[in-house]
């Protein structure tokens, strides 16, 4: 036990940055599943604030090394500052001239109120809350981007351990299990595995990100010798299979569609292993990946004859692969965007704007809180400035992902490539839903972005100084 503790300490796994990243990630997955203000989200933000305060007090806060990482930090700060700009009070002569503010002017006129100073957004005072949403992701990126290769592997398996807990909770939530007794939010999806989320689609996003990370762990450690490495490899392979079952248990159709490109990305991870590497017994990573694929086919085949598989097939047959309502949401959102260009309607204004443009004949008996397409919602609320920052962020993520696959000599190449697959899954799912608006997925996206960067150099133990001895020869 003492030897293991010494090895863990020497690897830096007890380092404050590594522990802080693991705590913030675990808190984000367990407590930050809602996209609405909640006690859980508040606790996660307070933990992030405490970590940031500690970094400042210990003088560990600084821009990360490398131009790409620094650009990412400045981009996140710019994205956080944008909603704050919409909350700055402006005189009526200024904000009233912005396109789309005629409704506010008519409202003040009907109420007999002189137009006051107001922010650029239609909803005043909500910009601060929107900006605070990026506090935890920013802290996660600042901490994770400085981790060494060994610390990254430790954080990856810590993530898989917390995800395993979410999967087990999700299994207990499906029909026949504990059902609604394990739902952590009053307003949540009725059926399917939710984990710590109120929305099964966001649980599906977590499972999609788990697949490449678990595959990277399994393939990387299978090529090593020793019982410890073999145990880690089996743990990664087991989590890979459980994530597939968990993804099907959510009964989320978007997860079903996106599983195909994600699994293709997982298969490509076998190609980034060092050439000539062999697992214990002379088995190549490609053969091991083939075995995992066969196990995956067996699991999917078993699901086809289970209640979980029946529920998913029924949803696809009755409602189609793509929900018709979401197509209507996108169509009406697109129709409202030109009215508020170039600055948009302001942060957190989508529900009110959608209610304005929704035809009476198409009104639904439920509340439409988001466009279920994050890109369109950003264009509606932030206009041209939001589009510029969105394109900049997508360009950075795309460049970092491509660079990860071409970093042939990087010792953490499997992690970097797996992280890029997870980022792609989140970005693709954002065209059908709003996963990044949850604290959990926002923190996970920041972590994956940090893992795509080159790892920090490992701290080497100081070498003992060589003592020069002088030999005197005495001649008698």
C-alpha cells in the first residue's frame, strides 16, 4: 500500500490541480444536469469559484502555455463578456433605434411609461446569469490544460468512474426499475434513462462522449503488460459496452443517429496507436477493437429483444427519426432572426420571441424553452456578434481536433483524438438540441477542448549533482 501511494504521489495524482479537476468534473456530472437555475448548478459554480480563488491566492492563475490554449481562453472570456454587454444601460435615444425594439416601445407607450435607460437586450439584467454559466467551464479548461499525460489518464478514468454511477442510476430509472423515484428534477422526461439529467437527450450526449474516452482507455492499456494495465484495459472495455447499453436505454433518437459517426471515430482510434505495439500475448490493438465491436453487436442484438429496445423502436416508428416539432421550432426561429439583426434580441429572450412568432394554429399545450438548435438560438439572441464568436469557436475546435489526429509523436495522442470525437458529438448534437446549455456538458466540452491540447511536461525528479573528487598524489 505504501508503495502504491508513493507511486501515485510521484505521478502527481495528488497534485492540487489534478484533484480540483476531478472534483469539478464529478460535481458537474452529478449536480449540473439542468439547463435552468437550480441548487445543483449553484453548488457547481460555487465550487468553481472556490477553485479559481485558490488559484489566485496561490498565484497559480495564468494564461496556459501555447498560443492555441491562450486563444481558447480569450475566446471563452469574449463569449462570457458578450451577454454582459447586452446588460449595459443605454439611453432611450440609443436602444430604441436598435432593430426589433419597437415592441418594447409600444409596451411602454400603452402603459404610459416614459422609456427608461435599458440594456441592448430585450430582457434586462439577465446577462450576468448567462455570463456566469461559463465560470465552471473556464476554470475546468484552465486547470485541465496544465495536466501531465499521467494526470490526464487518471482524470479520464475518474470521468469513467463517475459516468458508471450515472449509467447505473439510468438503468434503475427505466420502466421496471425504480422509475420516477430516482428522478432528481420535478420537470423531466417521462421515459428512458436520465442519469443525473432531467432530459434524456443530454444523458445521450454524455454517453456519446463516454464511448471514445472508454475506447481510448481500453485500446491504450491493452498494449501494455502487467496486471494493472490489463485491469485498466478491461475497465475501459466494460465502460464502452455499458455506455452503448446506456445510450440505448435513454431512447433518445438523436443519440441513435449520432452513435454511427461516434462509433466510426472510436474505430479510427485503433489507428493512432504506436506502430508495432502489441498487447500482452502479441495481440494488436486492431484485433482487440474487432473483439469489442463483436461484443457491441451482441449487446445491440440483445437490446432488440428487450423492453428497452422495444421502446426505442416504437418511438422511431411512431414519431420518426427526426421530431417534426423540432423542424417547426427551427423554421419559426429562422423566420424571426432577420427582424432583430444585426444585434439580436438579447440573452435569454428566445421563449418570449418564439411566443410572438408562433401562429395560433400551431400553438402547443407545452412551454417552448429553447429552439432545440443552439446555433439558430445564438443567431436569434446575439445576431452578428454571436455569429462571429460562434464561427471563431468552431474554427478553433476544428483546428484543435485536426491537429490532435496529426500529432504522431504525442504520448497522449489517444486521449487527444478521443477528445476530438467527443467534441464532434457535442457539436453535432447541438443541431438537434441544447446540450451545452447544461452545466454538465459545458464543463465536459471545456475538458475535452483542454485534452485536445498538448499535455504539460511531466515534472522530473531533480538529478543528484555530481561531486568531483580530486585525488592528490603525494610523492614521497
